[in-house]
C-alpha cells in the first residue's frame, strides 16, 4: 500500500540530503549541483555532485508511469522491490552491480553510486560501439544471481519464502500485458509503420507463433527458479571505463521477481537483435559483425559461470545430468523469450531508440526484419544455437 509523499526536485534535494547522515557523509549538502537525468519510462533520477567532485545518485519512483503521465498510475512500491533487487545483485555479483547507499521507504528514494562515468549500453550500440565484453559480463551476472537466489544453494522452502517477500505484482502485470498480451490484440498502446501492417497481421494469425508466446507467458507466470532482473534490456546496462577500469554494471531491477532465469537471457537476446538490425539497416558491416557475437558472449558467460557455481553447489540432490537438461530448457526458453521481447518493442508500448531513430527510408524495413527474426526464433527455438542467433538476419 503506498502513501502520500513529495516528489524530490533539484531545489529540495540539498535539504533532503542534509537530513540524512549516511548521505551527507558522502556529499557536502551545502555545495550541491543537482541535475535530473532520468530518461527511462518510469522514474526521477538525480545526480548530486558537490564542490569536491563527490557525487551520489538519488532515484525516486513516481506514483505513475513517467513516459505516459498521471493517467497511468503505478505504485511507487516498485522502488522497494528495486532496492531489494539492487541488494541481491550486489551480494551475488558485486563486480557487475552498483553500490547501493540506502533506501528511504517513506519517500521511495534509492541512493546509490553515481555511474555517470559510464554510458547506457543501448546508446553505445546506437553509435557503433558493441562492447563485446559486456555481453559476457551480463551472462555471468545472470548466472551468479541464479546461483545465489536459486536451487543450487537454497532449498525450496527458502525460495518460497523469498518469493513471497517479493511478489512485485504490479510490475509483473505490466510485463504480462506489454510483452505477452497487448502486441497480439487491438490496443491503444500499439503502433507500427503502415508498411508492416500485413506482416503483423500474419504474425498474429500464426498459430504456432502464438502458441509459443502463450507458452512463454505460462512459463513467466508459473516458474520461480530464482530472482531475475525482469527488464534486462541494453538500456538496463551501463558500460565503459571508470578511473581506468572497464566496467559493466546492471542497473534498474525494479521489475525483479522470482521467475524463469531464461527471461533475462531472452531480454538481452531480443535487444541484441534490434541492435543488429539497426547496424544492418545503416550498412555498418563491422559493427553488425560485432553485435552478432553478443548472444554467444552472453550464453558462454552464463554457461561458464553456472558450471563453476554448480561445481560448488550445496544442494545434495542435483545431478550433473540435470544440469545438461537444464541448459537445454534454458536455451530454448531464452530464445523464445527473446522473440517476445523483440516483437513487443516493434508493436507495443515503449519502443526502442535503436529502431525509432533510424532514417525514415529504412525504418519500416528494419521493423519488418526484427519481426521476421522474432518469428523465426520462436518457431525454431529448440534447434537454434545462441552463438549463431544473429548470423543470418535474412534467413
Ligand atoms: C510502463 S513501463 C514500460 C516499459 O519500460 C520498462 O523499461 C519495461 O521494459 C516496461 O515494459
Ligand atoms: Mg528501466
């Protein structure tokens, strides 16, 4: 149940920080320069920097969807889920998670490390920088979260308790609607270039594709393997170099929930697809080749890390053969989720800049290529190899 609270502003933040010793110990509240930089769909994000160059980030949930306005209310309790997701990520994989500085539950404000030395991965992909190592790091991040919140070390009762503590119902409902339902019905959120109307009608009429989407939705609704990020697209990853150190940092786990681990892998695969289609549309051959290697990087990072953690598992009942079976299931599910995640960005709410910022003369074609590949992935998920997913976009 949420309560009334005041949205922060650049003007109110110095006093807000001054009232909280754990924050005023990190930045000087008397000399703050505050900039609002939130560019996502949901929240306010402030970078607060003092005259010594020390900085922190404050992220506040609004009681509605920022990209849509107050007409689409959304519980700010999602910040509580995000704060838990951040703590879990930091504990499972400190090297790929931001440092959290605290959570103010009364005002739905998360304080955390300032990552402004890094850049959002999607923006980097859009300007032709693939950051291949980030794909491996993201795969490892997913495996570490699985290992520390899933059945390798926790017994089912512990997982059930954790799951009950973090239902994140409102956010899961958004995903169910935007990823699995709305793209396939008439809905005011949907839009597409006129030239792809026929293709979308075909996709919607394809019984095998639709059955695949329904299977994904069932898996999303009923599987609770571990804590998953829940929205792990390339806009949820920061990349670059910070004080001479290469970093990949997974941010924004406000959609986190106990779900199928393949959902996070699929989110990345689907977003690599839109990045590859963008590169192809712009004739960027070298960049396209680098993007084509990203799914393999993520899969190998995930597999390598999970094998390592498997060898250290404490659960006595898990057999090695079951790990191999699990990889087969995860691979198929991830490719199928990837199809859903790419298709929703072409049809429904919250489109992606990779495609939306393309010149008019290639935009509709790019949407069509994404949709054709999404269909191919869904129909062939069992046979496809993640390392070859983007090899032939015209197949
Ligand atoms: C109403 S939220 C729209 C989208 O933004 C987030 O990044 C998620 O992908 C969500 O589906
Ligand atoms: Mg986000």
